[in-house]
C-alpha cells in the first residue's frame, strides 16, 4: 500500500498533466472553478504568491489585462 503523500503526489501529477493538455480557455475555467472553492486564507496566500511572482512583469501583465478585457475578443 502506498503512503498517503505518494498517492496525493500522483493525483497532483495527473492534474498537472491534464492542465498542460488544456487550452488557455479551459485552463482558465478550471482555475476559476477551483478558486471558487478555496478559503480566505488560501486566497490570501495565492494573492501574495501571484504578486511576488509577477511583480517584475508589470508591462506584460498590463498587456494581458488589456487583451483579456478587449470586447472584440469576447
């Protein structure tokens, strides 16, 4: 019998594999669906991680935000 942490690791690996095979729209929907289920503490943690990770990419983020809000692309 596998230890619990190994089983969890296998599950995460499977999820990452699925995610990698989805297009950007499918990835966004999956992320949104998961984010609706997280606690406030988890949300705060993710917010801090995202801010830290992308703090040097402000131009790219601004471009992506403009693209995401472009009514012509919807």
